[in-house]
């Protein structure tokens, strides 16, 4: 869903392109018709950035409790190692989300890997179950319900959650009505099972993985369910794996993630010479933001072409959350603040096609609601939201509020996978110290859960996605060395540069 990391941030708010969804060009794989289950028939990828990239479709059970029942297609892509003599195996690129795709990544971000890593592995991407062009789901939501500031459960200005509960019921009803049978079988555990069938179809005894954001939880679940089928495991920008809350814990992590990251934005937004400067002192940026959000709560500014068609306090808050994902997006928030202070708005930016938003949202509903049961009592959310608003005013209670899963009528088919220290010691965590989406506090809980299996690299950097993205040279070197050679630090390390 448009919940979190690798999230679909509504175009009318921040103008994120489909590239940031992990769904860049319309790469298509073969439909897989007539291909036996468990095999891969590789063909040319239409629309791939790199002509070496191949595509195929893997057939897997829709319901693993009924393996002889209906099957679905998982779109897969790969670029083979350029040096067969140095090849170690396959590196699977696990996307974030839920709802992201790594189908383009072998010819996209995979090419940012150093040559030593690209020589060591065939790079493989995939569109997880439910994500087009794999067998896909769609809830047919109203356009207004695709606004990120609505799908993220921002309370009303007075703290009321009645509107959020209404949205939850409306979205849940639509997904039950229009999501089809597949939406009930979208879960992290089932994605991990799909990955192991993909491993077997690739002919690999063991699989290396690089999971990012929500992909860290998928990777950890895979390593838990199939520990001896893993080779090198890199988990980048880590989820809190709390088995009692799962997605609720990730949503709640935004409270601390914003607190960790906002001071970095404030220093940038008050720097002399910055053309997007909003205050003379860093200490003034936070109170300015809070005053501006409160003003927009009282008097929204019309914003034609946006969704919603007004700049209100929650749209500003959502823009803040989205813009803190990486320092390169700071100007988006600063410019919106400057415009709002003048009583204007920027042009409504273009965003992903509605079909992409519909698909990604439906996948999110399936994964978040099928992984763990959410409370259904409004009283639980009212209490939590009141506490969160008092303690974390920047996020205004959103991280503890009710999402669609509060109204999901189906109980989970299985308990969440508990991440433990049982298994080979072959996991490397890499984590930026300031990460709005997967804060360090949650990553430390992943580190604790994995115990002796893992070593953690904490990076003195700001932004979501660390390795080869928003981290630093020290962290990148450490991860690259591990992937290429298996050389992993003996203990947890801190990378300053």
C-alpha cells in the first residue's frame, strides 16, 4: 500500500515518478503460457534499459496450502555475470514496498554495483506476486482514495480519527469486492516461498539476496524459513521485525524517523546561500513548520490538479514525510513551505499512472493486512493517536492511527514469521543513522532478532536506502567487499565517511 518505504508518494503532493516505485519503463516478461511449473523460458525483455537483460515468468501456487490448485505468474528478469570464471552464483534484488518491483533493477541500480560484484553474480529481479506484470491485483478505488495523504492515516486537525475509519472501511470493502482471490494470498511468507521456487528454477543450491526497505523483512523471512538455502544476505534500511505488530511497527517507526531526520533538513533549510532557505536559524524551522501546518489546517489553499485539490495541513505533513526520504528531495518541502507562506501553491506535479497506483495500493492492502491482525476497536487507535500527537507533533498522530487493515474482514492465514538467530551467520545489515522510513531504532531490533547470524554497519548518513544510494563510501565498501568475497566485519561497525 502507499504506506511506507519505496512508497507510492502521491504525485499531487511530491511529484514522484514511477522510477521511484521500482517500476520504471514498462518492461514486460513472457506470459509463461505453456511453460511447465518450476521452469524458466528466457526471452528478450521489451523496454529494458540494458539489452543484456532477459525476462521470464515463473509459475507458482497461488495458495501454498493447495499446491495443486490455481497457479499465478511471477515476472522475473536477469543479467548474467560478465565473467563466468569469477561467477559465485545469483544475487536476487528484493524490492521494497509492499508493492515495489525490482524487475528493472538488473539493468538499473544493479549496474551501480562494482565490477567485482557484477562478475560474481547473475543479477536477478522480479515483480512480487500481485505486482504487474506478474499476476496482479486491483481494488478499483476511487481516485480520491489514492491520495497518499488519505491512505496514510493522518487524523483530522482536531485529532479525530472518524474519517480515517471511514476510509479504512471503504478501501477494505472495495478490495474484498474487486481484489479477486489473489489478494488474500499476498503475504511476506508467500513472497519468501515464491523466492525459494525461483531459486530452484534458477538451478541454485543457495541464493544471495540484497533486500532494501520492506525487502529487508522479506529477506529476513526468507532466511528464517529457508536458512540453508542462503549464501550472502544483505539487508539495507531495515524494518522492525516485531512479530506481534509487523506493519504497525513500521508505521509507528515514522515517529522516531522524522525526529531523527528533521534536524538535518532544518540545518539545510536555514543555511546561508541556500536559494530555498525558509528561516535564518535551524532552530526556527521546526516551529515554522508546525505553525504553517496548523494554519493550513484552518485555511487550506486551493490546489487545482492535485489530489486532494487543496494544500491542507496533512498534505504539507505528507510532503514533509516524503521529502525526508533523501536530502535531494529537501527542496520540494522547502518550496512548498515558501509558497504556502505567501498563500500560493506550486504547479501540481505529474505522477504515476492511476493504474500503477491502483495496483501498488492493492498489493499493499494484501501484504499489510494478511501478515498480521490489526486491532479493530476504534478506542485503541483513539488512545494511541492522542498519545502520539502529544509526544511527536511533527507526525500529528498518523503513525499510530487506523489503516485499511483495521477494517479487513479476513484473519491472517498463518502467524507472522518470528525472526531469530537460528541459522548460518551470513547476514550483513547496513543502516543509515538518520532514516525517516526505517529508523535506526527499528534496525537495531532487527539486529537483535538475528543475533549471532548478523553483523550491522551503521552509516553516518541521512536518507532512506543506504548502499550505493544515500549512504557513504565506507558503508558502500564494506557491503561490496562482503558480496564479492564474503569478507564481513567481525563485529558491528560504525562508518563515518
